[in-house]
C-alpha cells in the first residue's frame, strides 16, 4: 500500500506545479488590459439661418358677402337666376310687381307738369305785376317739390328690379314667386359670395403675439427679409394648396372668449377649390432666426422635473451637463435658444452609460444613418414636457 501511495504522489505533484505556474502567468498581466472608458457618439453644434413657420388652424371666409333684401314692398313676380350659379354685378335677380310704383311715378310727373306750367305763366306775368312775387315764389317751390317726388317715385320703381350688388356665387333663394316682401326686411332673399380671392382667418393666441414681439425686439427673429408675408395652406384632407397667400393684417381686438387675435390672409381661388367656412391649416412665416441651433432630439434628456438638459464633451475629453432652453421641435430636431453654442460637442448616443459629470470617455462621430435609437428618457418629437417654449406644431426652413 505504501508503495502505491508514493507512486500516486509522484504523478500528481507535476500537474499541481503546472497549474500554479499558469495562474502565476495570468497574474503577471500577460493579457492586454481592457479599457473601461465609455464610448459615446457626438455631433458638433453649428448655427444656421432658419425661416420659422408657425402652423395654425384657420377658416376660409368669402372675400365679399352681399345679402339681397328688398327696398320696397310688393309681391315677387319672377326669380331670374339659378340657385348656386355665378351672377354678375348689376344682374337682375328678382322682379317685384312694378304696377303701383309706375302709377306713383306717372302721378308725380303729371303734377310736376302742371306746376311747371303755372310757374311759367307767373314768370311771364310777374314783370307787369299781374301776380304777386309770393305767388311766383310758391310756384317755383312747387316745381322743386314735385321734381323731388318724381325722382323718388322713379327710384322706387327701379327698386322693383332687385339687382346683384357684387359678382359672385349666389346661394339658394329663400322666397319663390308670389311671396310678399317688405322693404329692408330682416330675412334676406338670397346671399352672394365672392370666392375669388378668398380670405383665411387665423386665430393666434395673445401669448404667441407677445412672444413674437419680444423675439423681434430682442433680435432673435428678423422680419425684414423678402417673402415674410407669404402664407401657405394645407386643406382638411392634408393636401397642400398649390397657390400661396399673403398676410394682410393682424387684428388689434382680442376675443375675450378665446384670448386670441385674428390674422387675415388672402388667397387666390380661381378654380373655386376653397369654399366658405372650410377648416384649413395655415403655415405663417414668423421671421428668420439668425444663428439658430438645431440638435438631434435624442441628444436632449429630461431631469425629474421635466427640465431639458444635454451632455457635452469638454476640452479635456470629459462629460459635462448643460441646462437648455428649447423653443420648438422641428422635424426630428430641437431648436435650442439657450445652453449650447457653436462648436460644442453634443453627446447623442451612449447616454445610458453616463453617470456623473467629469467622466473620461471615448468619442466617435455620430452617424445619423446608422439607425441607432436615442438615449433612454430622451424627448419624443413634438413633446416639451410643459417646460420649454413650444406653440402648436411649428416648422422651419433653412435659408
């Protein structure tokens, strides 16, 4: 038994010594060390000139509206138009029975003729003092009075032909032949609307108005360039209206119910595509933002309060945190007004590996075509968490 044990010991000892030597070799660091610095993707912040556009809802309004009402009493003898047709200014629309007004005109003309003869006779007799000056003066006054009555009777007779005051599309008729109408009645007979051009009324909140004024006064927006009054339109079905409009004015009265003022734009409408009271979306130019900073949305995070911040790489190659002020979302980017400057290295990928400022990192350029997702907790497009400035959807165009 002792001889067998000695043989077993002699065989085990060489294997144990080999294992110890192997472990000793690993402890001496023969394998290359692995770097523990996190790798992040960055973009270099730059500036550009942007034409900022605010998208707001609006409603189409006819360029001109005329409500047809009678100016004399009578019975409608005839309707002389087709409902829904195009009518021209001066075209007769309704015919009111003219008979009583023709009689009144004939009577006034007869009385005018009689008093005119009396005035002429008195004028011949006046030099011989055959009539008094008073009688002659009364005759002259009578002529003028009956001339006015003839004129009034002729006007009333003309009013029996109800004509179109403007050119445009006429709607349905509220009366038919045989209906009795009265002068200046509250119920109109028909409505004419001029649809080319067409107005678009756009409500804008007073908060937006004040913001624009501050930005213009502060120089962050510039409206001195050409084309700042151009307005584009998107119809209800999402189709872009092919013709551009022009911003005419901003109303000075605030609607107390909505807290907004009205912007009015005018659009050409030669084909009648725009109809009255349509809901549309208007793209209104706010101005040109000079030296604007746009950054990818995945490079902006939120703290526990919802305030936006970003990680950057400083000159020493370490991470730092910048608090941001955001204006609006433009596509997949944020428009930053405070917190970043041209030349800053903004971290857009690898944010999940960052724990505290001052961490050394390895930097690689950001590849937007690689299809990587943003950092956890980053904002979604169009969201602002209730902290940064953002109106209804806004867009911008690079200059």
